[in-house]
C-alpha cells in the first residue's frame, strides 16, 4: 500500500470514530479525533466544522473565535458558529454585526432579517433580546412562528411571550402586541409564567399572583411526570417563587415576600441574575434597618458575574438602590462617589443621583452647599425640560424651609414665572405669607392667580384643581373682608356650576356686604326652605332611634308623657328590618311594661321620727364621726389612760372609756342634734360588727 493510500485509510478510519463519538455526545473524544484528522490534512474542513461544534458544546467559546481567526477562511459557512460564540461571550453588538455582514446589507433589520437562514434567524432573535430591542425581536419571532413548524414550536412561543412580558414591563407594548400574546395558549408553565410577568409589568399584581401560583403547580406536575429529581424541581420553581415574592412585595405583603426571598437564597441557585435580584429586593425591604446585612447583599447584587446577565433596567435599579443604601448607612463620601457613578453610567438618572447627594448634604446640615449644587445643576439643564426644572426649584424651596429661611422660599416660588400660578404653588405661597402674618400679600397672590386664569384662553375654570382654587380664594376673601373680590370669583364659578346652591349662598353673603339690591336679587334664586327638608326626611331622622339612648327613645313614644307623645304616630316609619324600626319596637315594649309596674313606696325605720332632725354625720364614714371609738385589743386587760410622761391630772382627759360612758348617758347636744336613742342604735350596730367569740368550744377528738 502506498503512502497516499495509507493516509486516506487513516483519515477514513478517523472519520468513522468521529461519527461514532459525535453520535454518542462524547465531545471530548470527538475533539481529539478531529484534531488528529486536521493533523493529517489541514484542508479537511468537515473535521474543522466538527471541531467548532465540539468546542461550542464544551463552552470553549474563546477557542472557537481563535480557531476561526486562524483557519476561518478555509472553512465554508462559519457565520453561525462565530456569531453564537460572540453571543455566549456577552458580545451581543459584535454578534449582530457578524450576522448583518453575512447578508452584505447595511439597512434596517426589517430589510435583511427575512433573508437569513432559519438557524440565523433564531440566533438573531436571541441577540435582539439580549440587546433589549424587544419590539424588533417580537416581530421576528412572530415571523419565525408563522413560517416554521417543527418540534421547537413551544420554545418559540415561550420566547415570544417572554419578549411581550418585557415590552409590558418597559411600557412599550402596543395593543397589537397584547392581542398577539392573548392568542397564545397557556398550556405550559413557562407560558403561564410569562403571562404573569406581563401582568406584573402592567401593575396587575393580584392577577399575576394567581397565575404564578398556577404556574408553580403546573411546573411541579410537569417535571414529576418527566422523572426529574426534587433538586431539579426546586431549581425550576425558585424563579417562579421569586417573581411571586415580588408581586407580594408590591402589594404590601412584605413578610410573605421576605420569607420567599430567604428560601431562594437558602437554596443557593446557580443563576447569578436571580440571586442579584433577590438580594436587591431584600435590601429594599430592609431600608434603613439591618444596614450591615444589606451591604453584604448589595455586594452580591453588584458583582461582575451578575451584571453581565442583568438587563439594563435591573442594573440601573440596583445601582440607584446602592446609592440610597450608602445614604442610609450615613457614609457621605461613599454616597457622593456612588451618586457620581450613577449619573455617569445612567444619564437618565442624573437628577435622582443629584437628589441623593443633596439629601446627604442636608443631613449634614450643609444647606447652603446643597442649594448651590442644585442651582448649578439647574443651570446645566436645557430650557425645554420644564418639569425637571420645576422639580429642582421645589427641592431648593424644601431646603430653604428646612433651613428656616421662609423669605428665600417665597422668593424662589415667585421666580417660577407662569408656573407660580399653578394651584399647588399658589397654595404654598398663601400658606407661607400667612405664616409670616402677611395677609395682604396672600390676598394679592390669590387675586393675581384669579386674574391670570381669566386672561388665559385655554384656562378652563371647570377643571377640578382650578375650581377648588377659586373656591378657596373666594372663602379667603370673604373672611378677609374683601366681599367684592370674593363676589367676582363666585360669579365665575357659578357660570360653570349654575346648580351649586352653596356657591349661590356664598354669593348672597358677599353681595349683602356691599350691594343689598343685588343680594336680594340673588337670594330669589335660592330654593325655598320647605324644599330643602321634606316630611319624609324629618320622619327618617326621628326614626333613627338606634343612635339615641334608651331613655330618650322612651320619651319619643306616644303616651309616655314626653314632648313627642302626640307625634305622627309612625305612619312614616322606616321599612321593616332597619335598625330604627327594630329599636322603636323594643322601646315601645319597654315603655308598655314600665306603665304596668306600680311604684313601690320606700321603707322607713321602725323608730323613725319625722319631727326629729337627721344626723348631719349620717353620710360620713364611721371612723370620721364624732363619737367613733377605736377597737380595743381584747388581749389587753388594763385600759391605757394617757401616754407615758403625762401628769396624773391629765389621765381623765385622755381616758376614752369615760368619754364614751358620758356620751352614752348624756342626752343629745344641740351641736350634733342626735338623740340618745339614735346614739344607742349606733353603738349597738358597732358592737354587732365586732368579731364574736366562739360560742361552743370544740372537743378534741370529736366532730
């Protein structure tokens, strides 16, 4: 056998091994075999293709790009492999350029996207999703689903619903997109999950919660049928539970959300993006509490590995929360640094970053520096960003008020130009002027605001905010003694609210203070008094006995002697079953029972003397009465007649037993007015209250 024939036989044998290894998914062995083929003959492009596939299967994407850079020109049709390797290395922009260069077109995606092969269209859709060009991605998926039918239809529909969910989150979903998604059948747990995410993006958290719980149940049942392990089931369910926790958190059910987040972290999922989202949401729940724990979680959320897999919206949110965390942790230097990084990385959050920085300065009581910082920022803003300029001015006013400088706050508000006539600004100015006891300035503010709105052609007083402001202006001028100014405001209000009786009454009051004739004319338009209150309304008020006490209810019943005894009798009583009717029936029955009862006469003592004056001390406690004697200790045989060291002549003075006997034997004195018989009764009663000795002694051993 010649040398050439031997080489061909070797390559043929190696291709047989390569085919066997690729069919058995033994990519390491297949890679070695492909390298052997290329060693024998570098022009074997089929072996080179197999090598690229083996490298991709082993996730060696850098080696794929290096191999293509050296030998790509000798291998036909390597666009897909190169673009896929770039996509997996998070180089989405390069992958998009690689796919676009294969068509030779530089126009819009809609012009060259349809000319791609099916596999490149699938890859292009993934690249567009990574670049967050969701509208173009959605249209491409819709075209792929329409023109392709194979075993991967469910995956395509799932991806399409995921794109629609992101469109709903960022607020770019059109009615056509929503209609297309609504037509997708929710027969898999992935489709139900994406539908729930779309609802959460539209802030329909209750409905999203119900779909997520249904998705979790379907996921477990589906994986159990496929024979998945419990660990694999938990891995798949964790992302559903995290989204459920977010919906609960947005509904204010923070404890339930925290428990689900803690379970997700305890499981230690390999999804870095999911771990970052959970850590960030727990930091939001902690706010200014558990700062040390929040800093550890924020370190996980801002890791490089997590940022590569997060969307721009998620990265932006985490960066802003990291800035707020530094503020809550009272770290001014770090807060200023993070605020500057936030403004550089996300220009649309520059104002929020500026506010965090200013809040930190205000916390340190550096009000002047904070105001200067906001004024410099306002000077950099374009004049067409009026809303943001107003927000900056309001922040300056807030700082001036916190610093106690009301005069500067008034000047700032008055320098807003035509924005000073907005109802909220007018209210703030009036409040500040009244706080400085400057009623004249407050009145002028209201007058100028009313005149400005009258001059504006587009200014409609029928607007709710303007109507309320004009009402307040009229009331203020009435209280301030300016009835003519108040009348002008009320007249304008009545043009758009002609049936408002309260406004008409206020106008009559205003006219009465400077023009009696006009007041009389306006008062004729007021409704008659009898039309304001009807008989049925009066009866309904009288029937609401459930709000009255029982005694008042009895007085209102006929025949009870009360003022309402000869009333209307109940022909206008409320319907059966109402609280008033039930209470009225109960009160009537109670009144009837009280009439049947006879009043019992009070009992008098047997020795009652109507001519004798009652004891003036009858309501005093016994120990405060004049003749009260303390209990004597029966164990002491002798009576103590005076304290130690007293003279013998004073013994009788302190002998309480003698005083008691004298009181017992003497008649009633004029000072007390108590008869001897009553005193004896009092003494007897006191004696009965003394503890009695046992009448019978118990014999030992007998019962």
